[in-house]
C-alpha cells in the first residue's frame, strides 16, 4: 500500500469512528453528542489499539466518567476490541469548540447556546449581563438570575418578555 | 528528595482544593437563598474536581517511584486518588489552615472564599505561566478559568456585605477578625515550595487585590500582625480532624466500599 493510500484509509476509518461517537451523548445535556461538545480532541491508532483522547469541560464535571465509559461501550458494540480512553487537560476546553450543529440543537432543546468567548469571561465586577437570547420566544430582553446553574456549565437566566426561566450554557 | 518534594507540593495543592471544597459542600441545602446555595456548591464541585486532577497526578508520580505508603503503613496495591483523599491521616494533610476554618455564617464563608480565591488566582496564573512541569501547568490553566468565576463572585459578595446593612457589615468585620490571622500562612513557603514558586510576588498581588476590594467594601485593611502557620507541614487546627472524620468515615468503616 502506498503512503497516500494508507493515509486515506486511516482518515476514512477515523471518520467512521467520529460517526459512531455522534451516538455518544452527554448524560446531563442529552441532545449533545461528545462530538458536538468538542471534547473529543483526537482519535489515534497505536498498532491495533484505538485511542480516543478527550478533555473535560469543567474540572469537576461529574459526567466525564460516564462519558468515558459510554465511549468505550459504544465502540465495543461496534466491534472495536482494544480501546483506550485518555483524558488530557491542555489546551483547556472552551465553549468555542462547540459545533454550530451543537449550538442549534441546544437552542431547540431549550438551553441558550454559549455566546462567543471574547464577549465575557473577564474578572470585572458587577458586569452587565450578557445579551442572551431566550430559547423560547427569541427575545434578547432577558436577565441573569445566577451565574451558577443546575450544572457547572450553565447559568440561570429569565426572559423579561415571556417570563420563562431558562438555562444558558455559559461561555468558558 | 527533589522528587519527594515535588510530590508533596502536588499533594499540598490537592489538599487545599479538597478541604475547602468539602467545607463549601457543607452548605448544600443550607444556603441563604437557592441561587447562592447552588453557587457555593458549584464552587465546591470545581474545587473537588481540581483536587481530583492533582491527586491523580500525585498518585501517578508516587506509583512511579515506589514511594512509601502515605501513612507509613501498607494500604495495599497502587496509590489512587481515592486512597490519597480517604486514607491519609490528619498530620499528612498539607492544606493551608485557612481552608479548614469553619463556615461560620455566610459572611465568614464569603470572606474565606475571597481570600482563598484571590490567592489561588495568582498562584495558578504563576503555575500556568512558569512552572516547568507540564501537567501542573495544565491543571492550573484549566482551573484558572473556574477560579476567575469564584474570584468575581466572592469579590462582589464582599462588597455587597461590607458596604451593605449595619448587620451585614458587623458580620463581615467579625469574619475579618476571625480569618485574618490565617492569611499569613499562604505566603510562608514550606520546604517543598521554595524552589519553584515566587510567593513574594503572589503576596504583593494578593494584598493589592484585597486592598482594592476592601476599599470598595469600606472595610479596613488590617495591619500586619502575628499569623498562624503549620498547615502546610501537617500541623493543623482542631478543625481538620472533624472534617476528616466526616469525609473519611465510610472508607475507614467499610474499606473499598463503592456507591
């Protein structure tokens, strides 16, 4: 097999694995796959062993252990035998790695997707609330109830027009 | 010896995060309002997550060099993050005394968090920028994003309470009197700290930040005075024993139990 052919086969195989990982969901936000979240950093072959490299969203995210296990189980059920899941911390995950498809799915599910990172993530005190769009009525007329929400990755907002409270996947 | 002191340093970072994380978790279900209950327990979760990253790394280093078991007796097999958290005795913990101080009222919890987050913020920034060990730098870089939230949240609360009502101000002053003597230890290097961190620089940045926030909160910045030390080398206040009794009870009573 020539070098180019080999390369094509490997990347085709990687593509296949990426497709399979689309079926592995975040247990806390079940509409998002691990691919949508951007936590799969690399897929590698070490001879006959398949290595999937993932990174946590937050240091204390309790979903990471479940996610590692689900990735392994899903790949096993697709016939892969030797699988290694490696967690890396650097570079640190950012909401900018979330796919556009993921953001669309989040909004449809009722969670406001993260704004681009450069808008916030500073240490300014009493900063004005980010303009976050209500996932229900699409108004920008909303306010932050709390910076800390039901999971580490979310903040709690309320819409001033339709009055519905909603989660915002905060920028990180 | 050099490697030992690096392991101690990693454990020190882990213990700081675990013990303060545990303290904050005691608020779960008891916060003054639901949103703030959720905030303090979220901070707790971040800290315990950071502790896990440091413990996992310390365990890896200890397994590599066949270090003696942490409490001098055989704990069986390999070191793990759980063994380091659940099976070490009080004198082996290297956290700062500030982290183990009791929650007191909301003002005391807030002030402890503010003092600690300010310290952690500048410490992690230095680790991220200049520590030669890649994994420590990576854990610091990851954690710094979370600590930025903790620092902003606790700063806002210090201002809100200090410059709030007569009652909130009284409680803040009381918290300040209780906690101030535990802040000095943060900047007194233990033997395992000296060669890698510039604590003098962190102290200057810490003092400036505290002065800025206190001035907005109309709180007096206390004069330098006598400070407690000892936590970094295992000489703790009576508080840590009670924390470990609760934290470690299950693993001690039912070894290797899982849930």
